[in-house]
């Protein structure tokens, strides 16, 4: 059983894993995604996000920040999400890059003429092969029998999911900088019926 004195050490271990992982994400891949988002927004195109499970929750948080920044951002599967069209951008978060429903979405998006971006542990995955932009997140895979050299004390895909949130928040900051958006402007788009 974990004692209260062990909790700070566990937290430090998690933070160390996150720092190691996020520092290893290729900067040029992040810049490519920022460029795609900025270009899509400049054309008044729409940005759709998708992910399953906990990865999906990270993408939902990302869509909210994109909306705050003034982009037309939608979460796939919500009742108010419109249909995807040519020129739109679909951003997928998937550790494996093999989740069946997400593979289907990526294929359909490509068929409709949309761009696809993927953040994943496995850039050579099925979705990775379809994507226009792939961001390799060197986190441990959910299934630990993949021969991954990445180690973590955390269960399943926790390291990927946490790294995904930090990566996507970094993308938002880069978009804000590129487009001259400040926090005050974003706050003006914050929900106000609560």
C-alpha cells in the first residue's frame, strides 16, 4: 500500500516521465500541425477532433481551446457537430493508430477531401499511413508487449494521454503566437451561461 510519504516521489516520477517524453517530440512535427491549423482557420475551414477513451478527453479539451482562439472546432460524435467537407482538418489522437472507429474516420475524411493529422505512439500505424501530418509521441504503448523502449511507472496509456494534453496545449500557444491572439480575446469566447 502506498503511504503518504511516497506520494511526492510518485508525482516526481510522473513529471520526469512527462518531461522526457514531451522533450522528445520532434519540433518540426508540431510546427507542421500549427501550420495546418492556421491555414485551415485562414480559409474559414473547420477543425474536427477525434479520439477514443482518455485520448478522446484530451482532444475534447483541445477543441475547447481552439474554439476559444476563434477557430471553428468540433468534436466528432457530438450532436451539434456538422458534416466534414473538403478543405476541413481532422485531428486524431490515438496511441496505437489502429482504433477501428478512428481508422474508419480517417479513411472517410481523406475520401471527402479533408486533411488528417495524427498524434500517436506509432507513426507507421494504419492512421499514420493515411495522415498528412503525424506527430510521434514517444510514450509507452498501452499494450506493453510491443517491444517499446519507453518505460513508465504508469498504467496502460497514461503517459501518452498526459503527453497528448501537454502537446495540444503547446499547439494552442503556438497558434496564439502565430496569429496574435491573447488570453483576453480567448476569455471573451468562454462559456457565460454557467
